[in-house]
C-alpha cells in the first residue's frame, strides 16, 4: 500500500522591529523549505506577512487568507510550518484560537526552530506556554523600545518619524529646510504680531500664493488651520524635543484595540538641532493660544438626524456637505440645523468659496418630495420589485457565521482541554520533566485563562 504524501503550508512573518539575520522572510522560507523537503512534505502554498506585528491577527492578510483556505479545504493540507512560534503570533489567545481552528479541520502546527508539533500530546501544552511567554516578550520589547526613544529625547536627538515641516532629516538628525522654514517663521510672525487666529493665518497663506510642499506626511498643497495649530504648538521650532505628546493607549473594554491620545503634559528637552524661531516668540504664541482657546458648546439632539449629511455635494468644490447645529439663539430660543462645506472654514486646506449654510428643513422637504414622486412612478415601482425579487446569495455570510461560532466554542473549551492535558501528562517525558516545569506551565495557563 502506497502511503499518501503529506502536504503543508508554510507561513512567514517579520515585524517592523525585528529585521535581523535569521528572522528575515527569505531566511525563514529557506529553513521551512528545507524542513519540508527533509520530511518529504509537499508545499501546497506559501503565505507571508511583511511589516506586521504579531500582537494580533488584524491586518495580517495572508495569515487570514491561510486560515480561510484551511477552512475551505482548498489543498487538504496536514500541517502549517512556521520558523518559530513567535512568527505565528505573540498573542496567547489568538495563537490558541487559530491553532484550534486549524485542528478542527485536521491541520496541525509545526514550529521548526522550537521543535514543537501540535499533533503530539505535549505539543499543544508547550504552544500554550510559549505563546504566553511570547506575549510577555512582546510587551517587554515595546517597553524597551519606548525607553530607548525617551532616552534619545533626553539627549536632544530626533527619536523617529517624519521630519516636522521646516526641517529635513539627514542621517537621523534634523536640519533646517529653508524653503519650508520661511513659512514657519511667517506663521509665528502673523500669529504673534496681528489679531489673526489660526484660521486667518491659514487663509493669509493660501490667499497670498504660498504653497505647502508635498511630503510623506502631507498630501494637500493648501494650508489648513489644523496645520497652523500643529506648527504653533510644536516646541521643536524653538530648538526643543518633546516626548510623549501623543501616546498609544488601549481602548477600555477591548482586547487589542488601541488609539492615540493627546497628552496635556509631557517632558521637553533641549534639542541638538537649530531653532527656527526664538523661545520668546514660541512662548508668546502659547500665551495667545491659551487666551483664544475655548471649547465650542456642543448641541446634541437625540431626536434629530442629519438625513443628507455626506450625500449632498458642494456646488463649488464638489466635496460632501455635512450636517451641523447652531445652538438656540437668545432672541427666539430656536436651535437651527443646516448643511455646510467644511472647506470654507479652512479645516482641510482645500479651497472653497461656497459660504452658504443650507437650512436642513428646506432641503429635506425638497428631497422628500422627489422621493415621493418616484415612489408613485410605475417604472420606479417595477424596478424596486425586480430588485427585491432577486435572490440574495448568503453563502459567504453563513460561512462567516460558522467561523464565529467555531471560535466561540474554542474559547469555551480551551480551559478544560488544557486542564485535562495537565492531568494526563507523563512526568517522565523530557519536555515536562521536573516539578518546576509543571508549576511554571500551571502559572502560564493561569495567565491566559
């Protein structure tokens, strides 16, 4: 009887942080191909994610495509080969859920460098333990990286990212770009020595022929009030380096979702780069910013809907019109709703001369009248009936629902499976030998529950 040749997928990944020898995509692929050849496996597909963190599977398109191909039984593979478990993922929950999904379809994971095979009794347990360790290691890498950036800031060096407008990066150091710096000086001069606010300064630049240089971190040639605000608030222009002005923080109530939060207080250090404006001028600008700063009182009406917001188009620039609310006036105590073009306020840097605020009630009535006329049109009625009668293919939605249900079952059963594995481990096995090893495994399992 001829033994069926086993098939496998190989998966490789590098993050933006780890690009060292032995972890590069080609190095991983070469190692995995040689392993597959040695084991006489047929490689049915190769999947690779470049520049993605292992903190979760979001954004890792090839990883998700591989899981989908496994669920679709596209190639009927037996294994997925990875260089190390950390290449598969650094989040314990994602690693276990993805592995269980694969095993539901008869596919096991082999971590070549780690010597782990999930089809073996102890393999699943070791994956559970090492994935928790990998998650801790990822957090340590993040902490060390942030500490390194803060140290660079203390030393007055630019600690990453695009150079701010007015500067250019040369070998990691900031140098003044004179063609841009003259705009920076003009912004501070007009803001400090005139009655103009940020919007008026942006309008002055746009009206007097100044064009913003297109760079990696900006694609609009016009100057927006938001751009002027950022220039005025950035201490880099007085020769300082700020650290922690914006921090990436975890969203409360989520597992992996993060968002950027502006910080009201942050340390500022003397920079090694040349200042574009004086510290005196920067402080004067800050005093005016504080004096002019105010929060517009927001009016929220839960019973009102801006029906046409984003659907209407500006007759001048063609951009969408958005709904807005004017709080009740003291004369008639009436709140007004209208549509307007954001470009007229200089918020985006686009030019627009359409200054009219369109009353929502009037426009909504016009659109309602048109829709009412269409509804009573026989051709329109026939077209709608034909559309409604068209069969809708829900196969993809049903597959997605099955996947979600499967993941839910995995989460509910992972804990009990790991406990059963702990109870049935052979203490004489070299992998789990020793009382300390078992205790460590127990601690790690407790962490991922």
